[in-house]
C-alpha cells in the first residue's frame, strides 16, 4: 500500500492520531532525458487487527475525514512553501525525514 522502496525513505510525515500523509521524494527522467525529482503523497490510516497487529489502509471512515483533511493541508503547505523557497521546481532541496504530529 505504501510507496516504500529500498533507499527511498520518506521526506516528511504529517500525522494526527492514526491518520497520516507521507511526502516521498522520487527521481525520474523527463522526455528530454534530463533527470528530475518530484514529490508524491501517500495517505493512510493505521489500525490494529483482531490479533493486535498494526495494519495500514487507504480506506477511511467518516470520522477520519476531518483528520485526513488536516494532514493533507499540512502536506500541501509544506510542499508549497518548499517550492516557493527553492524556485518553481525545488529539485535541489534536501531534507532529513521527520514526522510532524498534529494535535
């Protein structure tokens, strides 16, 4: 369900309760052959199954929606401010992974 790849740690994670939005930095190649970076966002809800094991899903319940809205807004704000401070594409931006808990 998540975009986890070896060597591709999340750039930033916003979470409130069991709901989270994770920002991933990806590398690709443009049609011109030029290398580029772009960000994607994964959204999920964590829960415990009947055996007590933590699981992740992209399915939401009605009460999850306000929290999901909040983490999406924080991710959007983070990406928008990052791009504004680094030019239109922000390709040279490096950041250490950190999780921001929203209360």
